[in-house]
C-alpha cells in the first residue's frame, strides 16, 4: 500500500491501481490516533470530507514520512502536531489536528 499526494489530492494505492482518492479542498477534519499492533503500535491519520467519506492512512504504508513532511504545507496544522501524534497513547482518544 502506498500513499501518494500532490498539492490538490491524496491517493491511497493498493497494488496496481489507485483505490481511494480525496481532494484536499474537500477535507473538513484531520485526526490522528494509535492502536496496538504486532509487534508494537501503529499510527493513523484519518481525513474526513464534506461528503462524509473518511480516508485513513497509517505509518505502515510507504509514503507516510513524505505525507507527514508535506501536510503542514497544505493545511494549517498546530505546531508540534507530529509530536502530539507520536506521543499519543494507543487505543486512546483521537488527536484532532484540523477542523474546517
């Protein structure tokens, strides 16, 4: 699974084709959370759109670090948002980073 994005769109690609696409302009909510996963924990970002669609990506997907590095260029995110996600407790409350 791959995460790809540009200045307008987020793509999540499974195997040969792009299976999920959302436009950044449609995103109204971004939250992060962690879960317990063998052998440790997995971090997720969930993007909710105007249409009620949710697209989730995780740190186990290629392109995760690039997304983290580029997301604050697309959205006005709070300072230290990456550290808030890293410091969150698995199976704890979602951390909201953006609301439109």
